[in-house]
C-alpha cells in the first residue's frame, strides 16, 4: 500500500488492526507453539519484513488500547487489565513519543489526536473497560493495584512450575 494511502488510515479504529492474526498467534502460543510475529515500523506505518520469534510461556502479556474490542480476542485472555489513565496524561505521553520516536510534528500529533485518537478512544477504548477483570486507576502509578497484579502473575508462574509438562 502506498505511503500516501497509509498516511490517511485511522489507526485508532479496530478495523485497522490485524486482529485475526493476533487471535491466531495467541491461540498457537496457548497451545504451546511458537509464533513468528511481524515487526511493525510506526514511522512508515508498515511491516519491516522482519519477524520476531516468540516462544510460548506460562504467562503471556498482551497489551494494546483496543485489545478488548474483539470478543474472540477477549475470550483468549485469562486476566483482562485496563490501565485507566487521565486524558491529559495520555495526550502528553503520545505527544512526547510521536515527536521523539516517530519524527512527527507538534501540529500533526495534535491534529491526529483531535480527529481520530480522542473520538476513537471515546467510541471504543473507554467503553471496553467494562470487559476488564481489573481496572487500575492512576495511569499505572497505583502501587497497590500493581502489587496485586504482580502477586497474581507470580502465583501463575509458581503454578506453571509445579505442573507436570505435557
């Protein structure tokens, strides 16, 4: 797809994601099979052609702002965590990241935020938190909530170590 077209895709809409591929990959990892994950370049809005080998593990962390938008995908996730972050902090993080890491201008980041990021957040991301098993307030700075998550992951890892291998 030409760059001129990729530049106008709404990447904050669930339809822009390769959800079927993610579902396939998570299914394979859960079955104990490794996957080859395409590497994505956010500067060019395209795959690099490289692949990253991901081996199955007892605990697999999957993150993304639209991760709960698809029911099939949600059903593959054992513990769904929503990190609830204030809008101003989300915008500042995006602005800083997009300028520093993606070569964007202030104007382009603000335009994108107003035209797609904020509307898609309100339409898809915010409502999806109802599917979370745990909502962490304070943008991930809530130490008590993080300690609960860490304890649960450590418990899952301990259970995996004590379970006989297939």
